[in-house]
C-alpha cells in the first residue's frame, strides 16, 4: 500500500513515516503540508491511501475529500485530528475512516490494515 502523509506538522509527519516504515506492505512514499500539494501528489504518485490531517491549510477538508474521491482510482482517506467533532466531519465528508491523534499508534495500524 502506497501512502501519502498529509500533515502540516513536521514532527507528526516524521513520526508517522517512522511508524509506517516498520509495517510490511505499507510504504509512506510522499508527504504534503497543504491541500494543493496533497491533491497534486495523490494524482502524480497514484497513492492508495492518504493520511489526512484535519488542520491542513489550503481549502476545506470536505472540498479536498471530494476532489480526492474524483480521482481514478480514488485513494482511501483516513482523517486524523485530536478533535473528535472534526472526526465526525471527516466521516460525513466521505473519509473511509478516522483516527484520533491521541490514539495509540496500534489503532492507526489496525485501521490501515482494515482498509488494505
């Protein structure tokens, strides 16, 4: 599974990359720090899944998820935030899953495996 990490915080991106590199069959192949670069990389790199931060600058998450879903094939989207209300917004917007940034790393890995 080819994963795009879309988060504006370098520490979070680095931690996610380290977590994913330990998982067989999952590769964090690129990173984005705003909505435009997320969409551009998702298109250019043909990613399978996007880990999408709820605070990503550039455009509303609903619009970005709509644009991601219009890609062919459309990558899966896991929304990430420490705000549970934002989690509900992710799911209403069409994300495939949501994980809280406060969850244990194993929860993210379990969610990833479920979407493979």
